[in-house]
C-alpha cells in the first residue's frame, strides 16, 4: 500500500488511496498495472513534486497496442451517462 515517507521529520506529499479496488478495472487495466503505476511510479513523482502522465500506464497490459488501450478505456471504462449528467 502507499508509504508516506518522511524526510528529516517533514512528511512528503501524501498520495491518497484510490477510491476503488486494484482489480476494479480488469480486464482492461490489470491490478498489476495499477499497483505498479499508482502505488510505486506515481507515488515517486508526487513525492518529487513533478507531473506524471497516464499515457504510458497502458504499456504493461497493452505494450505497443495504444489504440486497443484507448478503445478499452472509451468503450468499457468511462461512464458516459455519468459524464453527460455532470456537464455544466
């Protein structure tokens, strides 16, 4: 799980837990990818105060099949009814 490290008594920026289980996005994004990207890679960026982009997060599951990843997200993971209901 997330480790909120401290340096010289000062807590680094806290990366909150995801609001869903690690395997909630399977089979489109595996728990392994979420654990690696969010739990390790993203935490390191947050603690260094740099910006990370999810674009490369698909690689563990999809390798060079970026279009397959985009289609899976657009067709299987985004709740379009929720998004439409929350438009201003």
